[in-house]
């Protein structure tokens, strides 16, 4: 057991760390205050501008403001929430034609319709370029690879005893006996008797 004097001496070792943490916290608070004032001024300016333009500003103080943050090459339409105000933040060069007027005007299908002189070969090259720039081909390749890995895992997965982790006629017979084998044989006979039209339905 340690004496009270040793405990007090050891407590002094952590004092410089505590002071350093407090100083860092104070510096962070000062930086937050320095940044908070211009942001508040900007938000108030945007709110005033929206009021002058006749826009609804109710609940504006609780909304997220997206300022000058455009999105490029959107594959699917964006869903905007009511908690968000967008200013100079359009979605440009989309692969779809949905959204507000600016987004529709600057969509890729709109550009393609506007350029009637492009030949069919050039048209395909242009679309390939757009898909490449938007990352669609990379996303498709990634999805195909994941699907291939999943199929490979399902087909090659084995249990501790070396049995496949899916049922086959032979491992069902080994695990559950002849009664289950007869059920599988009956189902195979029934399936073989179906016409192609019945199988499709």
C-alpha cells in the first residue's frame, strides 16, 4: 500500500497534461468563435436575400445551407429534403432529365438532343466518354466483380466436414436418409413432366 505522500506527488505529474488540454480547449473555442461570426453573417445575408426575393424563410435557422456546391454527372435524381436550402448548388451534366429548370437544361440528354449533327458512331463515343467520366463503368465493373465473388463463394463454400453448404441430392441422402431422397426424386419426376410453358409461368 502506498502512502498519501506518494499519491500526492504522483498526482502532480499529470498537472502539465491537464493544463495543456485546457489551453487546447480554449484555443479551439476561440477558433470556433472566429469562424462562427462570418458564417452567421453569411446565413443572415442569405436569409435577407431570400426574404427580399419573396421566398419562404420560415425555419431557415434550422436548415442546412448548401452554398456553391454543385454536383456533377448524377446518375439518378437527387432527393432534396425540406431541411436544406440550396444556393448556387445545381446538379449539372446529369444522365437523367429530372430536377429544376437549370438541371434539365444542363443534362446530358438535353445536350445530345441539342447537337443534332453528331453521327451515330460519335454519339456512342460521346456517351462512353460521359459514362467513363461519371464513373458508371467503374461502378458496374465493381458490382460485377462482387457478384462473381459471391457466386464463387456460394458454389465453393464447404462446411467443417467438407460437405457443401448447400443441398445436393447426394448430401441430402447422407444427412437425412432415403425418405428425403424419395421426395427429391418425386419432385424431379414432377418437374420433368412439365411443359416449357408451364415452367415459364
